[in-house]
C-alpha cells in the first residue's frame, strides 16, 4: 500500500479509537514503509491526546492499532546518568 493511502486509512482508524477526534484532527508523527508493510505513529491536535501506533501487514492485509498515553515527562541531565549504565 502506498504511503498516502496508508496515512488516509490510519487517520480514520486512529480517529475511531479516540472517539472525540476526527480524521481531519489527526496528524502524522512518523511513517515508514518496508516491502509490503507500513508503520506509522499518529496523534490528534487535542491537548492530552494519545499516540496511535498503526501497522499494516501487507501479507495478511490487516491493520494493528496500539494506543499509548504519555505517563510522565521529566528531564535528566547527562551528569546525573551513571556512565557505566549507558
């Protein structure tokens, strides 16, 4: 499936998952295509909207939808990280 068609269908699928979000309110964070498969990360412009990871399996002609919600956002200075654990 070409990227344009994948993006169009993925926005529809993501909008269905987030009931309050329409496809026109969805945006592409990231998208990639490898052979007959597509993968993308989508979200809504609404504050606090989840991220939707959508994968298209071209062999099976199936979509898989995972939903992620940001649970935290904190800064960690490089000087605070133990070099042995990197």
